[in-house]
C-alpha cells in the first residue's frame, strides 16, 4: 500500500470518501510516523494516541452511516496554545505544566465538529514569543529539512509536524508572523486570516489585538478547506465579525488573469539573503506570465513596524500574563507569603524571553512612559494600517518575502534578541494592520532549504489571496519536494 502520509489532506479526504482505506488506517500511519521520527524532530508535546484511534473509529462508523462531514477522518495536530478539554495545554511554558482546560477553543471545536482526528498538541515558543521554537520550556523542535536548523516559530511544532508528514495538517497561531515564518522555514503553506475572521476564544492570549489562529498544510487547497471550517462569527469572541464566510475551495480557480499584484519596494532591504530575493522576484515574474498585472507600490511606514510591534505586543503580553500568579491554575511555588509566592512562581515558571517581553511591556505601560511609547506606537500603527488601505485601493494582493533568510542554525541567534526579532520584519506589518497574509513555497536556497513567498490581502479578502497563491502553486513545483525521505 502507498504510504498514506504522502497524501495531501484533500487527496486523503477523497480516498476516505471512496473507501480506499479507513480513517483508522490513515491515523495509524501518522501515529507510526510520529513513533519513527518525532524523537528526532520534537514536533509534539503530547500525542493523544488512544483518543486519535477512538476518533478515527468513530469517523469510520459515521461514514458508514452516511455522514459527509467535511473533514471526516482527517488527522490533524493542534498548537499547544489552543485550549483542548481534557488534554494538557501548556503554551510551551513551565508555568502551565499540568494545566488541563475544561473547555475547547472554538477553532478546534469547529474542526472536531467537521470530523477531524486529533493527533496531539505541538511544541511552540513559550506563550508564542519567538521565531525559532527554541524558547519552549520543554524541548527544541528541529527543522525536518535539516535537523541542525530551526523550524521557525512560534508555531514551529505545527510546521515541523506537517513538513515531516506527522500530520495531514495543523493549527498554528500568528501574532507577528508565527504561522507564515515557520511555514516558510519548513516549506509548507501557512495562512494568517484577517483579525476577526477566526475566533480567538480558547486561544491563550499573547497580544489580544494581534493573535490569529490559522491552518498549516501542504497545499493551498488543504489550507482553504481548514480555513472554511474554522472561520466565522463566534458569540464567545466579540472581535469576530458577523459576516458570511466564502467557499474558499470554490475560489481556487487556478487563474490569476487580471489580478493586480502590488510589490512594495520597502520589503526588499539590504541584508536579505540573496537567494530569498531572487526566488521572490522570480515568483513575481512568474505571476506576470499568468496574466497578473504587476504594480510597484510604496508603503512608507513599513520601517516602523518592528519598533511598533515590540511596544504593543509586549504591552499586551504584560497585561495578559499577569493572571499567571500561582493562585488559580498552573504551577504554584508556595512561599507562604502571597508576594513571595508570586515572585517564586513567576520567576521559575516563565522563561527568559517571556520575562524580557513582560518587562518591556510593563515599562511601556508605566506612568510617565505610556504616552511616549504605547500611545505613540498605537498612533503609528494607524499609519501602517492606512498604508495597506491605500494600497488595496489600487491592487488586489501584495506579494513580498516572508522572512529575510531561510531557516537558521539552532543556537545561532539565541543570544541576539534583535537579530531574532528581525526574522519577522516582513510579517509584522500585516499583523499590525489586521489584514490577511499567508506563506507559500517559492524555491530553495543553495543549501536546499525552502523559501517562502508572502501574499497579503485586504481584510476579509482571504478568497482572493488563496486564489492567487493557488494559481502560483499549481503552475510551479516547489511544494512537490519533501523534507524527509522514508
């Protein structure tokens, strides 16, 4: 029998519907692959083997009874920042070790209702703070293309699980690039929806005005299927917009004739890895051959995105993480006195990067500095959003690099926070503006590491973004190469 883990999610779904194999067969194939490779890759924090097999058996019975749920029997992985009832949810942090939620995040619930099989929870940078998955309190995830390199972050466990064929697809979250950048590093598709398109209920908060959950898959079609299930208004999250969700799969026409593609000059900077710039410019030229109209645009406030993000996101994090005090849930180091208990619990429970960002954020919000830092950053954020608004008056989709480099060596940037933060320099503007963004493979560097192409669309125009990405994907072959043989 063909190795079932080589099938795309969509192909596996078609085969399941045709009864070529069972959901139990498919799930066992993925569990066997996890057994074979995850000791090396380290993508999973928790593998829910018994539950996965039970979910698969239930899916087979439902299909036998005529059920046609859109993801029936498809095995997926879930980033450990999304709450799952009855399954430990740690956010990659010691402070939440042993925390088992009583409820499930809406995005995960919707996938469950559509028939997914949950394989487990994936590793991540602690509280989603990082671009390499080296900040996890539990392990360092390795890139399946080269195990001496990072898989990106903070959704590195999810990207590695998909790239290593240890899941048919996965859920990640993106606050400043944490779906798109690991997607690029691991040569897969990653979609950050518009802010408000997918519910944040049950997503453990890092930056409440920035956090988005989205799919990570092998193909654009696979991502479109997952996003269609996840998207839509949720009464439990007041930031979700109450508007119809398009049929994203139907939007994949394979055609981008007439689409106006904007290329912002500010996204091609000194210091970029030359192979990254060449691959992205080649992708833009290829789009022109597909009938797209290429338009050079300027987004003048792009350079401010990095400092603005690293004021706003840490400020929101310092407020959100104040709840981890050892009193209500998670780790508690009891010192008798309340303040000593707080200090001991947080001191030992939070890692170095989380502490760094809490201190940055608390400083930016403190008396005497709020207006100069946080208030000013919010004003500049508005200017960044206006850059996108102006651009989308003349174009349909923006195309740019995802990251300035391919996956770097494990440990290479650990002691240089600024260099690490610069990995997200091209993904931060879309996050600050709340627009839709995604990564799709567009080439390889001289070491054979994948390069990602970023597509950005106006708020709630994911359908056009997916259409453009799919047309590019279908007329190139970058996604056909696999990260790991055997």
